């Protein structure tokens, strides 16, 4: 694992876009339903178990959290969506904030969209994909909790997600991922390295879907 990710540390949280750090350098954002394993994925990728808070109550991540890797590179943990038992007004505010962040943040280089392998492409996942498409933002999907299914079933779901993306005319690369046994961690890091321009001379062999 690149030592860069092991050096990650929390810097700031923002409840609205006006509180974000200066729009410069490189950012990669992680988004997903509140119970999809987003915080666990961030912790697995960095190798720091308590970096992103893992709550037993889905929906506790209600702010945009920044984790700094070096002077110009950040991982960004976006608010969980869809599952949280919060007022509808707050859900709408989150959606507006997420949409505007994806569409206007100049330093944002890619979106890691986290989905539970057993429940992929829910309505708001698809909405996030459309927002990213409008912003011409690269997307990589982590199908988490891959350890919960047998290998054949997991691969079948992976292929079905690719097929669905093609039908929806949405472009994204997709992989299986497990925070439990670290399946797919190196593949996810390779994508991050590419977006952070750490391996620009190396081509990716990540499975991708092209509309």
C-alpha cells in the first residue's frame, strides 16, 4: 500500500459549501448510502482503522469531512444518504449540497461511489451518477461487503451492475470490495493513484463500462 494513504489525517468538517477549504489541489470524494460501508472503505484504503468514524446508527455522517494526504491531496467523506432517519427537509438540503459540490468543485478529480453489493444502484445512487455525469466527473464504484456473498454470486452481481450502467448510459468503472478481508483494496488504490496523478504513466486494468 502506498505510504501516502497511511499518512491521512482529519483536517476539517463543513456543513455547507461556504465552509469548504480553498478549492485547489486534488480531491477524491467518497459517497454512498449511510449503511453501504463508506467509512469502512476509507479506513481500509488508508489502513487507519479509526480515521473515518463508523457509527452503529446510519446517517450520522452529516458533514463533508476532509482527510489530508499531503500538501495538495485530500480524501473527502460526503454525507451518507438515503437510509438515514432524518427529516425530509434535511435530506433535501443534503441532496442540494452534494449536487452543487459535484458540479462546482474544481479540485474534485473523481468520485468513489460506495454501494452494498447486495443492494446496488438504488435511486439516489443513480442520481449521484447522473450528477457526476453532468459534471464530467470520473466515477469508480466500490461494491462493498463482497465477503457476504459467494464468489459466483458476487461476480454475477458485478456483471449485472455493469449491464445496468450500460442500459442507463452511465459511464463508471466497477469493482468488488470488502473491508473485512481487504478484497479489492489494491485495485481501489490504483484508481486513486491515477486520479491523484501519482501513476499517470501507468494504464489501469480496472473493469470499466462505457456507454
